[in-house]
């Protein structure tokens, strides 16, 4: 995926593609310098050249997004992620000292509020980076994430896992989504409007989901019961 908003066909050829995707070139250059571990003019220039070649000869499809970056919600998102990372690492490491305890793993399905590719990807990556949970499947059409939990009892049960994932998605949306996207997800309300509770479906949408989603939920519940 490329880190720029969806545009029409680029009439400027390779030069137009580079100017439109300068954020992607900058990000790839940063990754190149970090991989070498040495901030020097040679590494920076080499990173720009390699990133430009990748964008020109191996372009990736763009992702439609109308969001923005909010510094304070982004700081809250990263601070909470670091705290969850530390706590979860300690909890998982303590499993090795519980000699008479057998972890009961489970697969939990969570339907996200906003099935956008970029927000689903960020939520899934942050969930997988925290020890004890791993996203094993994602349905972009239905907005479903399936997480494998190492110990469902220690995590507080399936409902707690779902709520924690929805809370994480809410922090992601508040950090990057537009006001319209926040309003459609029930996380933003205009003056005089009643706020929609976290986890509730936005107005005008169905809370039951389609037949495929109901079957997916039943499969998830059966898998959790077997565990």
C-alpha cells in the first residue's frame, strides 16, 4: 500500500507518480536508513534512489482515506500501546512460572466499527504486537478481525477481548480518522446530539449483520466453546 490519498490517473508518468507519492518515498528512505543503522548522506541518498525506483517500477495500489493526524490522540494511542506492551509482556512471562496452570486459548471474532483498510491494518498490527494475542484472519468486507488469545481466562473472557479491541480501534480512529468517519463510527457527535456508546453500531446501520457475519460469529462462538 502507498501512503497517499487516492487520486485520479497520473498523467505525468513516472515523475507525476513520484511527486504524488513523496510521503511513501520519505517513509521508505527512513526505513532504509534505520536498516543500515547509520545516518549519513550516502545512506540517505541511496534510500531516496531505491525508494524512487520502487515507486516507479513497482507501484502499489493507493488506499482511499480522508483522515488526518491529531497529535494529542496519537500520543494517547502510543502511550497506551507502550503500557499494554509492558503489562502483557509481564503477564505472558509469568505463564512460564504457573506450573499447574494450562492456558486455555481461543479464537475471538471482533467486528470493527470502521472497516477501512488503513484503520483495520493499524488496529490489527497493534493488537498482534501486544504479547498474548495474534490476529490470524481479517475480513475487509465485513470488518471482522479474528484474534487468537493465548489464555482467554487471563484476558478476562471473550467479551473483554472484544471490548479491548474496540477500545484500541477507537484510539486509532481518534488519532487518524476524520470527523465524518468518527461520527459514522459513533465516536463523535455534533453539539446538541447525544453521543453513541462505545461499541454500538452507528445510526442507520444494522446491528445483526448479514448472514455471512452471523455464520462467522457462530463459528467463533463454537471455537471458543471447544477451547
